[in-house]
């Protein structure tokens, strides 16, 4: 199960955005598989609230096609060969970004693609989890940039095979280290 939660405070205080992937075991006990949270200081609106509206999930039959389309988009961008063909993946006539500080900017996904494209100082670790249902696809991933480490979750909504909405959260984390506690 994928959960996106937004805590928007009144009066200009800090806001939090959390995206979680929850799993259930064979007994039905639930635990968090992945969770990415970030604090945002409101300058305008957080512009992420999905709770304030109800969007149709879309036909279940579209799930696998939409997951494949998002996987292809991520692969093209992170391989560096997708920047010139973003319009194959994005419907700019209706695209809406819900990224804090970039509300409703149709070019916001171009910035996302540029941030994830190969360049010196950036190491993209790949997709940790990709889940979807109907029109929605969530991607959990990690990267290092110039010595800073981050985990991310991007939520995409697709219509007619193209991305029409995007939400994301990026959480700075400590570098991954190997425990080296295996017995010899």
C-alpha cells in the first residue's frame, strides 16, 4: 500500500510531506517497507495536498502499462538519453507539478529530469521500489550528489499513457555504509 501524507501548518510554520510504502505479511501485520519524509518551510503553498481532492484511480487494467511507461521515463532520464524526448512521456498541455516551490509549473518535470540525468558528481543508485495502481505510479530511489546522499519518492499520475501530474519528496540521509559484522 502506498500512502502520501501532508501536514500543512497554519501561520507559516513548517510543513512535512511523507510518502510511505506499507507491506503486509501473511498474517496481515503491516510494517513500513520504505518511507521518505521532508520538512518544508512554507514560502507560498506546499502545493502537495492530494487529501483535499479526490482523483479517480483509473482502470486497474492500465496499471502495468503505466508502470512500464514510468520505468521507461526514469531509465531514459537516468541514462541521459531522455532529455530530448520528454514530450514522449509528458503531456505538457495539462501537466501539473505539486513540488514545493514549483507549483503548477509545466516545466518542473524538465528540472526533475535534469537533476537525475548523468553528470559529474551525481551517482543515481536506481529504483528501489516501483509500485502502481491504475493511473498512479510511485518510484522510490536513492542518489548521491557531490557527497550528499538522498532518498526520494516520486509519485506520477498518468492519463492516456503520459505523465500529467507529479509529486515528490527528497530526504537527505546519511551515507550507506557496510556493517562488516559478518563472522568469518
